[in-house]
C-alpha cells in the first residue's frame, strides 16, 4: 500500500468507516439526507450503499484499484445527487411549465 498524500488516506479511511457504520447499523450513514422508510427495499439499499463505501474506500488504498474505485464512487455520488438533491431543488409546479411574456 503506497499513498502519496495523507488526505487521500484520510478520505479512504473515512469511506471505510462510513461503510462499516452502515453495515453495523443497517441504515444509511448520518452524512446523507434521510431516505424515507417507505422507499422500497430500504434496508437492502442501505446495505448496498454501505458496501459501496467500504469497497471504494478499500480500493482507494491500492494504486492498482484506485482508478476503478474512484470511478465507481463518482458514479455512485452522481446518482444520489440526481435522485435526492436535484429533485428537491426543482419545484414540482415549475416542471413542464412554460414561461410566457406578459
């Protein structure tokens, strides 16, 4: 294991800690906005997200797997951003609305 920057190691260890925390608690880690319990397969989704954190954190520690781990983490974070944050920012009434000059 060769890490050239301490921040890289701290980031990877934080991901590993969040993954372990999620696997132990069976819920999403506290950094994410709360995902409603009504979401289908809520617990399975929480375990999947925790596993992704754990796997990408471990993957970032080795040079051979760091590129793949960072791509997986980027895709994962983009999907969550699009599902949770963009939907909150766009009011439902403005979707499909056409602005007309007065």
